C-alpha cells in the first residue's frame, strides 16, 4: 500500500519592522515630553520678563531678578523628588496612569500661575503661590521624564532600547525653543512694558 505524503511548504512570515505597533508609544513619549517641558521652560522666560516685576518687587532690579530666578530654581530641585515618587507609584498604580496625572498636574499648575494675582493685589501671598505652583511643576516634570523614558524602553525591541528611550530626550529638546518663539509672537498688549505698566 503506497501512501503519497503531501509535502507542506512553509513560507516564512515577512520580517516585522521594529516600529510596527510601537509608533503610538513613541509619539506619546515625544508629544507628552514636549508639552510638559514647554510649560517647564516657559516659566524661565516669564521669570526673566514678567515675574521679577509683578511678583518680586524690591528696591533693586537685581534683587527682583534674583528672586524670580530663585523661584525658577525651585522647580529644578523638585524634579528628582518627582521622579522618585513616580517611580515608586508607577510600579504600583501603573505608568500610563501616572503619566496622565503628571501631564494634568503640569497643565493645571501652569494655568494657575497665569491666574495668580500680582504682588500689588495680594502681597507676598502672590510670591508664595508662585513658588508652590513651581514645586508642583517640578514634581510633575520629574515624574513625566522618568515614566516616559521607562515606558518607551519597556515597549522597545531588545536591540532598540536606546533608540526608543531617546524619544523622551528629543521631546525635551523640541520644547526648548518653543517659549522663545511664543515670546517673539506676542502682541503689544502682552509685552513686558505693557505688563509692567498695568501693575
């Protein structure tokens, strides 16, 4: 009895590109970091042009500028603490949820900074509110940076972790010139001279 055995030809699947299914993660890492750091860097521009006059008046222009830049530095000191807190909570709650919280807290803090009355209205409470909101910005920036980089690397193919992790850094670099461009495109009503005149 002869049996004919059918030979099954197996065609290998075409090689999957390493970006298949990962573009959304990379786009989220880039966009989230860009938005987050735009807000963070924008404070520096405002500290140089507006906050020194509106929130930190003193007898000397140098003193006002130093106080405004000291409030800028507070955010940088809060960043590592934000990364530590987010790293701890990210393992328990999940990194995606924590990234959403960090973006929301940055946006809310930035909005509230724009709504804080100036020194002539509420006195030193204005400067205190500004510093507290800057701490919130620093915490959320630290949380977003670590979470975004880690989430990108976790979704990366084994030999592409460096490339995927770099999208967080690229987002920060893309955000760096944005406050300058928004400063250049302002209207005469939002110029430093007008803002100082309305104080």
